[in-house]
């Protein structure tokens, strides 16, 4: 049987340091656990040290020997043997070695368990793989970084961030809609952003507009198109750039000769966009997260997911399914440290308003209409509601008018933003 990774000399040095420098014991107890020691004698001794600290008793040769005597009768002679092994300048290095070898053993154990789980997998393979991947991501070398930060450290970081913003070195990811960008500062950090609206309001078009702007700014982004396939996405981008309708692009015989140069020019521009598109349908959250991690590894700074209802989830009904999907997705931005934009449909409440007296604002949605979509209202950092009154009123004055409401903005303002809608290009734009 292969011996697991360990460093006995490092373990002895750490135990010796406890005897020689009792003032460091509280720090060591916070950094190391008894299970981090490979040698059973060392595990017993360090557990005794932890017990003494918990009881607020002094830690020295005599108290350690008395505490572990039952489990390790020869502890006195052993402690005498290793008592002079710890030069103070090297203690931290030996602590690091103990923790690193402990992490290696944990990783080996996790690999063995993962192989067993995969061999015995009877459920969704993607879920099993995601669970394994999450455990590996959580596995680290404890003690290399404290689990908290002091206010002094945090304030230094905050001032550095403010300075970077002031000097233009750090910016949020802009959407191209200047009032939205002004209000939010751009999408940034680990934000979970929701674009919501009724069907036909232009949620996908708005996301495409934002992705196009990212492309123009050479900002790598990832797109999960769970509804439209890659051909439709490409058609929509070409239409956005040229104004040539998707029906004209796909008519029998192909586009007219007069359109061809515009199409080629647009295609050459779009081809340089650092956009990563995944059009696989029916993905689970686990599959999306695994594919998204690869996008992030390849440089993605923002990810769009179109849309919530197309993600496969678990639950006895659509409400429970949505809740489970949202719960899993809402924490993902903090893992990958980039904004995640999720598109979602809202319920029909808005369409029940007004009766025969329909005005421009009769069917305007509210953030409370997200109640059928799990916990989006609570979990989202930003909620954007897309609304085009012309869908309901058919009034000439409403044709081309769109409203984008920042309905929720954690730490920032909420407001209504007027946009223009171009049905021919299926695109939003800033007002003149």
C-alpha cells in the first residue's frame, strides 16, 4: 500500500514549538486541527493541546502529559525527545508544510470517493460531477489565508478601489444604455442581475444589445442561449448591425445582392467579438455552472443566461423548480467573481389590469410579479423590467417607445429609463 503524503519532521517541529513558545498556541489552534497531523501520536498530543485551550488551562509539558496520558502513556518521554526541535524563525514554515500535506491527503481521499461516486452513479451525471467539482474548489490549504479581514485591511482595499475608479483604472461593464450605466456604474463584481418581462417585450433583444456592446468594447462575455439556437443568434446580430430583417436573411435564394456587402461587413466586425456562445438546450444548473467556469477560465467577464424557464430543475411543480434553480444560480456570481445576467418571464398579473381602458402604463410590470420565479426578487442585486406598451395599446404614439425600469438596485437608485425600440432591427437604443 502506498504511503500517504506527510512530513514527520515538520509535525515534530510544530509540537516542539508549542512547548518552547506557549504564546503562539492560540494562533496554532486556530490554524491547525488534530486531523492535519499524519502521525497518530501527534494527533493525540495536539488534541490534548486543543482541549487545554478550550478549558482555558495553561499549555506546557506537564499539562499536556497529564491530559493525554491515558491515550499515550509514553507521552512524557516522547515530548522530551522532540522538545528542542523548533527554532522560532521556522515555525510558520513547518506549519505550512503540515497543512499542505494534510490538504494532499484530503485531495487523495476526495479522489477516491469521487471515483466511487462516479462508478455508482445512478442519477444525473452532471449533478454528481458538479458536486465533485464544488468539493475540490472548496478544498484548500487552511492557514494560508485567514478566514476574516480586519476593518483596517478592508478600508485599505476600499480606498484602493475608490482610487482606481477615480483614476479610471476600474470600471463596471457598461451596457451601452447611458442612463442605465450612469445609475449602476455598469455591472460589476459578483452581481446577480435579472432582466424580466412578459413574452414579446424584448428581453432577449436587450441582452443581445448588451452583448453586442461588450463585443464593441472588446469585453469577453459568455452567452447561454437555451431557447434560440446559434443560427438565430447570429441572424439577430446581423440584423442588429445591418437593419436587414431575419426573414430577408433567410428567404429562399438567400439575401439580395444589394444586401450582401452590408452582411459581409457586419459579419467581419462580429467575427472579432470575444463572445462565447453555448446554444445547448435543456441544461441543468450544474451543467451551466460547469460550462460557465470554462468560459470564465477563457476570459469571460460577464455571462448572460437566456432564460430561467428553459433551465432543467428539480421540483414537484414549476414554482418549486424555479426556486431551486434560482437558489443554485444566485450564489454562482460570488464563486466566479463576475456578473451573471439571468433573463426571466414574469406572471400574467399585468395583463389583467385596466379592462377596456388601456393606457400606456396600464400593463406596466412591477417587481412583485416575479413571485412565480422562485426567489428572484430577494436574491437579485439588480432587477430590470422591460416594457413596451405598444404590445397592448397598438397606439401609434407608443410604437417605438420602450421603458426599462431599474425596479431593484441593491445599494443604488431605482428609476424608469426611456428607450427607443426598432422593430425592424429588433433592437433597443438610447433616445435622441
